[in-house]
C-alpha cells in the first residue's frame, strides 16, 4: 500500500525543487510581487473560469508561451495544465492506429498512457540503446507514421540519451522524436538559453531543421518549481493540439496568475538570474558523485537525479528508514517502478545543499555500501 507523508522537518533529498526556488522563498517573493503588480488588473485572475477554448483564455497564457519560445528557441508552443496532461493529451492526439511508437524502456508513465489512449502500436527499445532502436526501425514497417519517445533526463536513473543519435535515426527512418525535457530544465542549457533543457543546450550541433523532426514536452514542476507544461514544435503543432488534444480541450485552464508566474520565472532564467543556482547545483552533483565513487557504489546519473542502485528492495527500504531516523528524506524506489533487482535510493540534489550535508548523507549510507 502506498501512503502519503508530510515531513517538512526532514532534509529534502527527494523533491524536484533542484534550484531551491520554493525552499528558500524565492518563488513566494516573486508571487507576492506579481500580485502587487497585477492583482488590480482584471486580466490576471485566480480562476481561469473555463477551458481555453471557452472563455478560459487569458493574455498571460500567450505571454508565457511567447516567453518559452524565446527561451527554448522553439517555433511555437502550447501551455497545458501539467506534464501528465501535456503528454497524454499531445501523444493521444498526434499518434493513432497504424502508427508505430518506439519507446525507450524507461519512459515515464504519462508518455506510455498517451500512447495507450491513441491506439498506436507501442514497441519498446532497450534503455538508451540506439543499436537496438535502429534494428527495430529497420525491420518494423507501417504505411503510417513512426515515432520515437525518449526523455532528456530519465526520472529514475538520471541519465541522458544520445540526442544527436536519436535525431539522426529520425532523419534516416522518417520518424518524429517526442522528447520529454521535465528533468533537464534548469540543469542543461546554453548561454543563449540558460536552463532551457537538453535540446537547447545542443542546438548548435543538431541543425536548424531540428523541429522538422522533434517535438518537445517541457513540464515545469521540477527545477522551475511550478506546475504546467509546454508542448513545442513547428508552427502547425499548436493549432493541431488546440483542436485535437482532449486534455486541453475538455479541461479548465490553469489559473492565469500561475501562467503569469511561469512567464516571470522564464524571464528570470533568460536574464541569467538563476545562473548561480544552476552552477551550485552542478557543483553539488559533481561532489556527491565523487563521494559515491569513493564508496565504489553505482550511479548512472548525469543530472540532479543521483540514484544509488543497491539492488535488493529490503536493503533499500532499510537504508531509507535509517536516513529518515537521522533526519534525511531519501526515498527507496523499488519494482514495479524500476526493474526487478535494481531497487535504489533516489537522491535528488539541490543547489542549496551544503557540502557538509552531502558528506553527512554519504556517511550515513556508507555502512550499507558493502553489506
Ligand atoms: C519525465 C516526466 N514527465 C512528465 C511528468 C509529469 O509532469 P507533471 O508532474 O507536471 O504532471 C513527470 C513527473 O513525474 C516526469 O518525471
């Protein structure tokens, strides 16, 4: 049985607040200033009052979409209420019976549920194994469309795919990549697009035609610290989703004040106001990875998600409990969320963790390292 826990007294090594924008009050201060600036204007209400197609459409939504397009350098985008809604709505609208959808084995449930609703055929490839993917693309044929589903940072392993390799396969086999950037926002980026995700970080090497072959989904509940998700791609995509994505059409739009907040957060990313947080996060990730390596433990991570794979479920639960007893919140992730035999401690690193907190965490894990 799963159960809900509220334990704010434990040191947070499990939330997605990678840049501490919630923990240190930065977002509360931003929200307060937005309310002071805009609260008297009638176009930034709390409730949207409807689906965006029926009176629930407000200027702050389009402003947020334009901010996102400038940040991630995408041709156009549509804002959904959450990442789950975005993936289910977009994928069930874009794919359909007869389509072949090649999914990385570790893709998030929201991507898989979107395909399930669409009636397309789902074909799994081994995690991040492009040779396996190519053998499947070469042998499975359809008269309809081919799609590849992957993530920029995988939520349980924290590793990244070979993005250029995926796009090359798309070009070679006339497939379209649907890439979920949830855990890459606020970690990967470039000087022009700070924190805007993996695709933005590799833009120069991926070619100008990247959005002829790729659609990105950008959920905002992780490092950006809010809620909502953009689905972005070529110019036609937005109109298509407005008309066909059922989670968009048949659901109340999120609060316009939240969309205003999303726009303001993106502006802060674009103005390099979060650069120091991203630098601290990367420093902390390198530091903990060095401590993990010293203990000869295994972590596949390339991001703020740093799992330690212990294998046995009982051992993971025991370590998680031990950490809790010492004031630390690290969750044990076990099957069926991860494959049998790969139970792990899923540690998320934040920009505001101190070196001594990271040292203490690993000291507490150390006795279990070789047992
Ligand atoms: C990779 C990935 N995609 C999508 C989602 C769903 O996003 P949201 O929490 O905004 O619904 C999550 C959240 O767990 C995720 O990890």
